């Protein structure tokens, strides 16, 4: 893969990772509000979604580092 393609790929993944962190923060805020307003089951589902975002964020971070180091 040419270097400019690697850079573009890593940059795109970095932007997606930033979006993923922003979505996680938004879900966390909504989860807190849901918990405070007695909607615990929905808050639990939101927490599960955040766990998925966190797990995938690590995989994306690892991929970015691999691409940038190659």
C-alpha cells in the first residue's frame, strides 16, 4: 500500500475514532439522565452499547498504530 494511502487510511480511522468517542460521551450523558429518571432498563442497554464502543475503539486504535508504523 503506498504511503499516501496508508496516511489517508490512518487519518480516516482517526476521525472515526474521534466520532466514536463523541458518541460514547453522548450515550454516557443520556445513560446518566435515564438512570436518574427511573428508566434503569434503558440505561442498562445504553451501558452495553458503551461497552461495545469501548471495545471497538481499542481495536481501531491498534489498527491506526499498525498502519502508521508500517
